[in-house]
C-alpha cells in the first residue's frame, strides 16, 4: 500500500446545460469522485448563456468548480494556465475547449482531449483557426464519431490516440 496522493484532474466543460457532453462529464466526474479521485471542473461563468444546472449538480456531489470560462471572449491563457498548473492532468471536454489543451501544454501538464463532435468538428476547425494547431498538443485524444453512411444508418466509432499512455507506450487504437 502506498501513501501516494490521488491524481488531481481538472476537467473543462464548455457548457453546463442538460445536453450530451456535459451530462457525460457529470457522470464521469461523479464516479471518479466517489472512487477517491481528486477532481474539479472549470465551468462557464454564471452569467453566461453556457452556464446551467450541471454546475449545481457538480457542487452537490462534492466536486469543486471554477467558474472561469467565457466563450464569448478570447480565452485568457495566462489565467487558464495558472489554473491548470494546480493539477496533474487536464481533460478538455469537447473540441471547443482547445484553449485548455494549449494552456495545459504550456504549463507542462498532461492533457486529455475528449472530442465528442462529428460533423460540426470540420465547421469549428474552419471557423476557429486556434483549434487545428492545438490538436497536436494533447497527450491523449479521444474522439467519438457518429457517422451517417449512405444507407442512413448511424454507426458509432470511438478512437483513442495517445502520444504515450500511463506506461510510456505510444499507441493508437480504434474501436467500432
């Protein structure tokens, strides 16, 4: 048995409304917290449209929140970097959280990027040029794609890319 303190993980939530990615994040963070992980979530500022009831749910389950995000303004990379530096790992929840990946990278903090977007990803990358160079900064990228085939059936694919996993092994996997 070791006396090592738990890994401190900071999640970044682009919104906290009752929608897909924020709900998934809530369930994951709640489970991690109940299983001894030290977790916190950077959330939108309360007065912003992206702020919602999941912020209150995070507090209810004992997760510390940092209301620092404002998607209507350019990100304050210095502020985000200072916050990232307090943690061991940063998890950016959705493609929109590119600034969290960049800030973590600049602080030397490992970053995991959970990309939920599929068709909208191309639109976001085209309209927000900061996203594309940030794609290479994440230590791990998890992409979940919902792909419509010509026969209009929905197929789900999850991709896991890692520059290095926890054992230092470079790998790339795809599951269908």
